[in-house]
């Protein structure tokens, strides 16, 4: 099967799945009140209404900026700490209980702490995204560092490489697949928890608008914002993270 035929087959499958979903949605909306389940048409009208409000792109940009800021900070610190733990077993044993605690605390609790510490500000959402994404990236990078080939490390030490060179030349290339696995998962979680933080501690953004629409029982707007959110996540995942991962690991296709 050629690449074109595979692409067409996948596209047809996606369109059929979307058609089934829309049909089921429309059928359900015919038997339920609008404030419980608005129809696809009502949701589309709500989307058009959001388009004409003048604040749509501002709210999307604000939320996206907060998520990217928290995720970038989590990726930097999580990767650095994961490399350090993977290269230093003693430090890893010492810090392992702390990592278990970070993985246990829920995002809602971090959101409450963030509101207490930072109030109604961008820092609240950035902090919650960071505290959700960082442990995931750290854990994956750490596991990747533990799977680095021992002979490579011994060979590097025989050439008297410094600790910094050992991390950058041996550990870092080896943990890239683990990093991307954790980063994609962390980005998805971070994007979702940003809504929790914005709902509780922001005066703009998608999460704030969702809470506003929910308080006013504007269910069609809630559905409209939700569809926008899903579309943005799919766009970032398929248009940025996956292509970047394929570009970095393009050498695998040549083996």
C-alpha cells in the first residue's frame, strides 16, 4: 500500500468516526433539554458568537502562553534533574521519596496553593502547569538515563570526559526518546490542568470563560470552548510535537 493510499484510508476512517460522533450527538440532543445537551447546530452558533466577541484570540493566546511557559520551565528543570538523578545513584535514592510525593499531590491542590501564594495572576496557572508536568518529564528522563549503555559511560570515562561532557555527549542523546514520551504526556496533562487553574485563579483565558459560561448556564458556549480546546490540543500535538519528534529521530528510518 502506497503512502497516498494509506493517507486517504486514514482520512476516510477519521471522517467516518467524526460523522458517527456528530450523528450520535445530534440524536442525543433531540431527546434532552438544550441546557443539558445543545445540538451541534447550537454549538456552531455559539462558536460564531465567540468569534464576534473580540476576546476569543486574546483568551486563546493567554491560555496558550501560560501553558507553554509552565511546560518549558518543566521541560528544562525536569530534564536537568532527571539527568542528575540518572547519573548519580546516591542522589537518586535520596530524592526518590520527594519525587513520589510530587507525583501523588493532585493538580487541584497545587491550584489552591498557587492561589494562596500568587493570587489571581498568570503565575498561578504557570505554577500549576509546571508542578503537573515537571515530575512526569523528570521520571521519564531519569528512567532513560538509567538505561544508558554502561560500556558507553565507561568508554567516555576512559577518555577522561568531564561530568558535563558525559551528560551532554552520552546521557542526553540516549534519553531523548524517553524525554519525548514524557513531554507529550506532560503537555497534555499541563494543558488540561491549566483550565483548573484558570477556573480558580484567573480573570481571562479559556478556563475562566468556561467557568463564566457554566455559571450563566450557557451550555452551548461550554461546548464551543471545549471543542476549541480539543482542536488546539490536536493541532499542537499533530502540528508541532509529532513532527518535531519525527525530525529528530529521522535517522531511525535509515537503519
